């Protein structure tokens, strides 16, 4: 029987002997191609396609991944008359077992680290008979199991100490029963999680925000890392003047998979068993639409309650004023990456306030509700548009369409009202003013990176008025000699109204641009991890990719353009696209087969393949029921494929 990575040709027995069908199935799900009777990987995360990566893989990559060749494989044999069932408080609250849709994962076969787990025999024994229970565990495939529990009782209750494989056995009346469980952390929906589990996550985030490194290590031990650590690293790489090493390129998804996994490990130092939930923000669009409101209805949904993210609407500080994140402060920066006021913010963020800010509008103007990442846009992105066909197209689009608008509309951009009145007087056209307001998403950041004659201040005094801290441009009399005018012609190429301005209005506009303190909300800039709402966003992006790879795998999973014109990042001329190639290491380590290791983007992509899955967490479900309710029939958009339990016809419907 042909195998790939230790996986049997699963259709040999189920396809009626049709080897062509079986081979096609294997080529799709394992992202490989048959050649000379062998199944060979065809994407660069398996050491093909990029010459440098071939060498790197040969030397180091698969040494790290040496245990990757033994995926979970839980028995699909017919159940005996009596079987072992496992449950915990989170499963009981949800009303279903996690993991439906994952290949080779049976219903009820997942247990969770640090969660009190109850084992029962089903059907239950008559008359309350006692069974002899035993549980053995191993952290990695192939490791010898260690006994972690033994008892004689109707039910066994134990707490799995770590992720791995567990074998539970029960002996009753001379009959022995055994079942293997996969122990993984479970990322659940922010809305659907049990309140105690959601609170544990939010409280742990607040702990990492509250205690700095030294104080935290005294309280929680040497592995403690504060929130500021993650903000500082993200800021240094996303705020690099030469270009962004985490966004605007092929490495966006995998870099954030590693980042979130590392943050989870930090949370578990203070709260073992906690996971980062995913925020399915497409549901917010449904709720706001049902309320019949505009974009402001988004901020009335439950995730902005005092008990969750907190609500900044109506605050003169543009920050939550109640709840655990009330007046959450941005830490002072210790390194070179900092805002002019010395906070852990982007160099182009001139916000004087120390509080994590959410403006929700762009220079006072709201985007329309349908600009929010919604069911229709996400379904099209994952299953219908060109981005659905190849990993290259998907990876490029993932940072924008399915998640970027959430950052934009939560964070927004502040500009003084009087300055915007001046802009209206200069442009004399509300359409042009709106175009400029929307352009704030890019303009200040791109001025920082693209205009040599422009500088953001190194430091602004916190005692000085906000109006005094803004970008520094050449003096008006030096606009031409400094090259500033020519730079602006290239910089404003996408704004036709700029070229319709006469000389006087051009000078007035440039003075407005250079003397106005524009400030993004924290979640919209390089210091985005400052905002607690940042953390559940990226698990949704990760979950969507896993879902797609099961329901509608990529026709081409290579880390290159199938058309041959590969571009790895938006600023390849300045940065050589560091952080975006398959062979580039992720900034943070990822837990694989029980151990944290710094992997390459390609290795993270391979480890996250649901058909050969190696990460230490799974998602509770891939269902998008709130989106399904919007479609009148099975083909109406948004249509998300339904996944069944493995062995019950898992796959798209």
C-alpha cells in the first residue's frame, strides 16, 4: 500500500478498487503528485520549489519535524457493545464534542489538557457496578506511555497534565474496554465558550498586561512573558521603516499562527489550560444588519460589553471606561521601535493619550456596515474567488479581504474636526474629502516609509499639546528644492483630485497634511497586540484556512505564483521580503508534537495541514450556521460546506 508521511492510501478499501479515484484523492489532500508510482510532495513547504529551501530543509527543517510522520490515527473499528466516553465542563456547556471535520478524528475522541475529565462506560453498567480504570499518557507519538491515573469507580475523573495521546481502559465483570484519546487544547468561539473559560482567557490577558517581566517572573516563574514583550516584537517587525515583515506578503498567515501559539504558551504560565478563542466577526455583521443599523450598530454587539472587550463608544478618551480593560494603558517602549511620545506604538502614531484607543471612524466618517468582513465576503474569498484556487493567491489576499476591515473599523483614524473642515475648504468636494479619509489607512504609514524628505519626530513632550506633534515636512519655500513636490506627485498617484488642485490649493493641502496630527487606533497599526480585541481575530483567520484545506483543498499549495510571476511581499526592493518566504523562520516558536520549536513559514504551513496535523490545538467546529441562515438554498451565497465526523462522510457538502 502506498503511503505518504505514514498515511495509508485511505481510499484503497472504500473506492471499490478504483485506484485512479484513490490516487486523485491522495494528490489533493496531501498536496502531492504521483510520479513513477510514488506520491511526491509538490509544494515548497515539503522542500520543493525553492532551491534555497531545499538546502535548508535537508540540513535543518526535517530534523525539527522528525516526528511529523506519525499523524493521529484513532481507531475506526466497529465499537464494542460497550465503549468509553469522555467529557468535561466545556463539552457539557457546548453540547457537542470538538473537532468535527478533522480528518481521522472520531466523534468524542478529544480530551483537553488541564481540564477535569470524566470517563464513563456507555451504555452504563447495571446496578452501579464498579470498573477498574487506568489511564496512560505520552506527550509525543512513539513515546512510552506513563500511568497517570488508576481508580475503581463507576466513573473515573482525572486531569490530563499535557497535550498528547492517552489510552483509557476499564475492566468490568471480566471484560476489558480500551479507547485512545487525542489530548489537544481547543480553541472555541469567543461567543460560544463557557463564561468561565472566556473569563479565564480575558483575565490572563489582563495579568500579562498588568505585570512587567521582572514582577511577573517573581509571581509566576521564569517562563513568564508580559504582553509588552509580544507588542514590542510585533512593533519592531511591522513598524520597520524599510517594510513590514509580518504583513503585506505571503508570510502573514503563518507568522500570526506562530505568534498566537506563542501567546497561548505565555497565557498558560498564569492560567494553565487556557486557549485563545476565535472571534467569528462575520456574526457581528449579521447581528448589526438584523438590528437595522449602520456601522455604529457593530459596537452594540455583545463582544463590546464591559465583560469582554469593553466599549469605547462615547468615551472622550476613545477607550473603554468600564470593565477589566477600562483605561488600559499602552506600555512605555524600551527599544528603538516607539511612537514619538515614547509608547509601544508605531512611529507614525502621534497619539498623545496613554490609553489603548479605538476611534471606529476614519477622520470622523464611518465606513458602511457592509465594509465589515462579512459572511458573503469570507465565503467568496475561501471558496469562490481566484483566491480559493492556490495557496499563493489565498496567502496574498488573507491579510486584506477576510480580516483587514475589522482592524480598520475597530481602530479607525483620528483627525481634528477643525483640520477636516479646513480640508473641505481646500478641496471643495466631499467625494475628495472621503477619498482622503479612506486613504488614512495607508497615507501616514506610507509617508513614513516612502518619502525621504519627510520625518516623524523622534520625540514629543508629553506635556506639549497634541497639535504640536505631527509629521515634519520641508518648509513651504523648500518644497521644490527638497524634492518634496516630486515625491508627492508619485505618492499621490492614486488620488486624481490631488492633480486637479491649483498651485495655491496644493500648497494649502500639503500644509494641512504636514501639520495635522493623524492618529490610528491601536489595533490598526504596528502595535496592534496592545488591544485585547487583536488576539481572537487571528485564530479566526487560522480556522478559516484549516476549514478550507479540508472542505476545498488548494489545487496548487506551492509557495509561489502558479503563473510564474512570484512576488513575496509588497516592498521586495527594500526588504528582500524577509519573513515572507517559505524558508524564512517565523518570529515566534510553534508547539509541534509536544515541543516548541522555531519553524519556517513553510514548516508551519505543513504542520497546520489538517490531513497531517501536528499543532497542539484544534478548533471546536468549522460550522458557520449564522451565515448559512442568510442563504435561501444550498447554492445561495454565502454557502459554507458542511463537514461531518471522519468515518461519517467527512468533507464538503
